[in-house]
């Protein structure tokens, strides 16, 4: 999964920009965590292999006492549904 395919736009906004509908996709929640900027890489690794894009990106920070600050990223992976023949 390429980092350029991680967006803050909503699933609906992305899908409509591609002239498609939400029903064309399976939506899967994904999470990435890390220190020093590794959360985005972890998010991309945790996304299903067939992911077209991750949308609705949100972030939070955890700062346990005595540990470095940890970044948590959450998003929705859009996986194109396969066409039935």
C-alpha cells in the first residue's frame, strides 16, 4: 500500500470522485501504531493487500509516563469488490 493512497477525505467523497458507488467496495477498519513516524508505515502494512485507498484518516497520541509519545492512526480501507460473472 502506497503512502500517497492514505487520505483524510470521507469514503463517500473519494468514491464519488472516482465515479463509483460505495457498494462497489468492501470497507475494512485499519490501525497503525508507532514511534518516530512509523505509524503510517504500520497502517499501510496492516491494510488488506487488495486495498485501493485508505480514507477517513484519524490520529491520536498516547504518552504513557516514562515512555516516548506513540502515534495511533485509524482509517477505512476501501477494497474493490470483485465482479461476479
